[in-house]
């Protein structure tokens, strides 16, 4: 071990770490209840965050967020940081997922036979709706119009992919 690892933290360093945890707590408090539920955190921290979301008084909210920071000192913040990075789309896995879906959208626009691949991957997919979005997106490209259907097609693929992942997580919860 190095001398730095054995030396006690300075008061300044401790304060910086506490402020970083409090900032992380503020970011968690800004999430929707649904997203907060998906992050693996202790129940006491979840309740404190939900209470912070309900508080409208500036001073009371500040004190509640300090309490959240205090609760976070007892847990490992790295899994929480990783979950927030995934929500923000900063994780490598999330970026790779988005690129995969973008390539699928491009293949679908180039060839309608890609719908068969989509049907195999996501049996619950509404192929008729996807086909209509594909046609609209191609018309938009031809007419040089804003890519509304093009974006909607990506959102549909993203929702299908997220649905599969959520179902897979639910199946793992039953084990």
C-alpha cells in the first residue's frame, strides 16, 4: 500500500466527498418516481429522496438533501453513479444499444424484409405500425421534410428493446 492510502483524509477532502455525495443525492431527487424505483438503493434513502421531492420550501429541501447526503455516506455510491450514467445515456452499454437500434432503423428503411427480423426478435411488435412509419419516413426523406416519422420509428424500436429488457429483468426477479 502507498502512504496516501494509509494517511487519514484531510478535513477538506472529507468535505469534498460529502458535497459530492450530496450532489449525487440532488441528482437522484430530480429523477421521476418511476426511474428512482428502478435504481437499487436502500429503502431509507428512497424514502428520504421521495420526501425531498415533495418539499417545496427552499430551506427545508436543502436540509432534506443534506440528510440524503448523510444517508449516502453509509452506502457505495458507484452503482448509483453507474445507474445515473445509464439513465443519461453515458454508459458504454447504453451508447452501444442506441447505435445498434440506429443501424436497425437504417436497415429497415433500406429493406422492408428487416421487419421479419424485428418480428423474430420482438413478437409483440406492431408490424403494421412500423411499416406505416417506414413509409412515412421514406416520404419525408424524398420530400426533404422534417424527419418526424424517422424519429418516431427510432422511438418505437427503442420502446420494443426496452420492453424486452424489462421483461427479462422481471423474469430474473422471479428466480
